[in-house]
């Protein structure tokens, strides 16, 4: 399975709650750029798992314009910023197995996205993701390896 873990695009802090933060203009631009990059790596998209937070949903709306149509898209409460990384990793893998997904995109937040990397790839430290950054993990059975880290510098 090819697993792509992505952090949402840049978001505004002007919102009534963290859940309701929206992407900035720059965040939409970033997400579109990453969508184009992912397009060269993803020929089919079996499963998308996206946080219920507005900025993650908006990121998916932008990214999806550049990718093949997803076979299945699930809004997943387990991948919000305060989610438990071990539990989230288990849920992601369970969904992938349930839908027999070979290509999975997860759109989530810091800090959980970094911790997911260390949960899914033995020996990897949790990286810090800039907005719209992603990693690609090749996951087969109990083994996983980090294929690529598209992690621009956090500004």
C-alpha cells in the first residue's frame, strides 16, 4: 500500500474555534501545488481519510481537483490535532484493509501527522510538517518504509 500523509494548507486564526479555521489564500495555493505534485505519484486513489476540521476539508477540496477520483472518502474524527497517534494509525490501517486500498491519502494536522509517521515506520522520529507538506510511506504487512518526505522548511 502507498500511504500519503499530508498536513492541511495554511489556515487563518480568525475563527470562533479551532475546528472552524479556514484556509488562507496562500493555503489554497499551497494545497493546489501539492495536488499537482501528488498527481505525478498517484495513478489511482482508493481511499481518502480526512479530518472533520474545516481547514482539512478545504485542503481536500483543492487537492482533489488534481487527483484521480477517490473510490472512497471518509471523514475521520481520529485524525484531529489532539487525536491519539497509535489509535489513529490502527484506524487508518483498518480502513485501508476494509476497503482493500492500495493507495491511501490522509489529510490531517500537526502534531498528530508527525506522530503517525513514527507509529507507521519503525525507527522514524516524528517529523515537523510545514503546512501542505506530505510524506509517502510504502506499507506492506508489518513492514513500512519511508519513500519520500516532501517537508519544506517550517516558516
